[in-house]
C-alpha cells in the first residue's frame, strides 16, 4: 500500500462549487504539504503544516483553505472553485526531524482537478 | 530563497552516463542542495542531496563545485525509466520551514 494517498485521483467540478481534496499518510510524519502543478510552472507550495496545531500559508494560498484533522490527514479545500484552479495537486509529507534543510519529502500520486 | 538555474531539456542515449547541471550562484553557506525527479504521471521523488562534499547513492551521484555555486547530478547509466523532469532545489537555509521551492527543472529524454 502507498505511504501517501490522495483522494480523489481525478475530479471535475463547476465554477463556484466547494470541493475538498484529501491526503492521508501512514508514514507517521509530522509535516504535511500541499502543492499545485501547472504546465511550465513547476510545483508551487499552497499550504504546509508542521503539526496538527501549526498551519502556514505557502506562496499561493489565496482561494484555498486547509484542515489538519489528525497527524495522518491533511485536507485542501477550494471554497468557490474557479477555472484557473485547474491543475494537478500533490500532497507531501516529511518526518520533521531536527534540521529541516536535510529532510526528504515524500509525495502522493496527485489529484487532477478540472474546473469548468 | 536562493534560486537555481537548469537547462530546460537534455537528451541521452540509453546506458550512457548523463550529467545534469545546476547553477545556484546565490547559495548561502547553510543551504543544502536537493535533487528530485518526476516521472510521467507521478509525484516527485527524492533522488539525492548534499551540502559540500560529493555524494553517492544507489540512484545517482551528486558533484558539488568547490565554491558551491553549481552542482551536477550524475546518472551513471541512463535507462529508459530515467526519462523524467529533474529538479535542483536549495532548501531554505534561513530557518526551519522545510519548504521546497521547485523551478521548471530539466526534462531528460533517454533514447534507446
């Protein structure tokens, strides 16, 4: 079984709808992240969480919100989806050891979202 | 955050070595150099990282210039499965945020 899972894997929604993307991990990691990927732009950080009570905005958080329900679960919500939120979304985890500069991040398989 | 510069694309023949360059002229003394790759239709995966000394693991080698302003990821014998986008990333050295800043990476094509 995969260590980092994302649901759904594919989603089509309409403008103005609220949707939630879910991420679960069995690695026992404290830190979790949400990224989006657009063609030609690489990956960009949306939100990150260092533990259940610590949530931080990334570089492109506008239009998104997150919830860290437990150590193993980190959800990303689009309150009112718009077409330019069409992208590939990745969840990632890292162990939260001392020395974050050395940490490896482990990525899920991604959720492909289309907003019509 | 310090930035990296990579060629947009490279080609290699199967079973030949591949050297993927990365420039990071504004690197700070505490920034680690990380490499990730993204295979088609998959999430990124960790390849290797280092600080000052050259590093080897089962996937690749990382050669770091003495002044640390550039580095090279070395795949010793490219296979078709190595065709991917390779990202050179500097970890945030000013604190403990753990952020990964991805650029556009280098798309590696491996020809049979």
